[in-house]
């Protein structure tokens, strides 16, 4: 068997970084009640009504940056009465121009 069939194990080698993050009880409680349970209510209403939640309303701007559903939200925002922020409009223009 030739070396070529073994794979390419030459540099650059991948690097793995790990971090330990610690939270106290108050931080966990606040995050759970302010964001997680709120999103559960929004999702429940959307499922029950059969319509998606209002785009860009129930999230932070940074959450949309790499979201695979961002284009869906942009389309829904254009076809509904939802207003997009100026930053979102400018980013959208860059994508389409």
C-alpha cells in the first residue's frame, strides 16, 4: 500500500481550543427565565398558530449573523409589516448587490 492512500498528514495541523465557563445560580436563573422560557412561549404560539414568529423581533442581532434561516426572516420581513433595523437593511443590500 502506498503512502498516498493513507491520507495527507502534513502540516498545518488542526488546533483545538477548549474553555471552561462557570456561571453562578443567579446568572443561570436569569438566563433561563429571561430568554429560554420567553422563547418557549414564542415557539409555542408559532406552532399553535401555524405561522412563524415575527422576524428579527425575538433575538439579538448577533444571533442572525450566522443563522441558516436568516434569508427566510429577511423574506418574511419584506412581505410583512415587520420593520428591519437600518443595520439589517444595509447588510441585506450588501448581500444582494
